[in-house]
């Protein structure tokens, strides 16, 4: 998913991405690819939680 924040001069959008798991009960890992090319990987994140990921 792409998350945009502040892409308009008069508006901001919450920098939140929601991912549904369907019938799965675990996540192996997820990655965030930042605009500068840096990648943040989170292994075995807890489900049913908010995760704060910063560059």
C-alpha cells in the first residue's frame, strides 16, 4: 500500500495503513519502503495491534 501524508496544500491525511489478515492468525514479516530507498523490516509482529514504524 502507498501511504500519503500532506499531499495537498490544504489537507493532511493520517499516515496509517490497515492490513486485514483474513483467516490467517499470524504475520511472518512486513517491510516499509521509505521515499529515500531505506527499508524497515519488522519480523513476527503481533497481530491485532497498532505498530509505530519511523524512518
